[in-house]
């Protein structure tokens, strides 16, 4: 007898195969999924495809559910992009490039991303957003090259341009030797 409630036989059987859902059950599954987490059309489509048969009939069910969700306004990539951008700029204080990369990864169309980011970042200058990010992360003036590099890497990951980052470092009156050293390092290298 195996400990942990599972026998060795069930461990050897492999992953459990789920029965494909019919159209009504698939719609209910989609609504529950959207109720627990915001999702893009692409994310939900990937999720639903795992719950239907792999043939054309499964794709047809998924497409029908997506159309119905859009008609009921449960699924809208434009609204998703606006809400996601607002949350990332207000809460995380991320720069434009980071939010753009996140939306691309989530499958939002490029035109929607462009319009959303243009509107959101038009009112919020990058240097001001970078200052807010520094305050949120409680970053302090670096005292050596290693600390300067750590701050630069953090801000690059947060989506700020090198120009904005170096302008902030110059406002902090960081030593010129530290700035020159940071300019020569690989910003993608681990800390």
C-alpha cells in the first residue's frame, strides 16, 4: 500500500484524460474561467481547446463559445488591454515597453496594444513614472558600480528606456565612472 492516498498503479497510468465538453458545458467553463481571472481571447482559446476534441468539431465549439462571450461582452481584448495597462502603471509603475511585452505575450493584437499604450502613456511622462517606480521600490542612490548596475537592470526590466534611466542617475549625481562602467556592461546578464 502506498502512502499519500494514491496507489502505484494510478501513478503509472499517466495523466487523466478528461471527457470533451459539449457546447453548453464549454460555455459554462469559459464563464467560470473569466469569473476567476481576466483573460484575453487568445488565452481563453488555448484554455478551451484543452477541453474539447482535437478535430474541427472542437474548434467549431470553441469559436462558437468565443463569439457568444463577445456578444455578451464577457470577452473584450480592448477592455482587457486598457484595464491591464491601467493596473500595471498605477500599481507596479511599469514603463511602456514592459506593459507592451506583457500584452504581446498574452496574445493581444498589435493595433489594440498600440492605441491603448499611446492613450495611457500620453498623460504620464516616462521620467515621472520612473521616479514613481523608484519610490515604490525604495531604491536609493547607488554608492558603487555594482549598485548602479543593479538599479539599471531593475529599471530596464520594468520597461524604462536607457535614456530615462541615465537621466535619473545623473539627477542623483552618480559618479561618472559608475555611469561609464554601467554603459559597458551586458544589461541582460544576471546580477
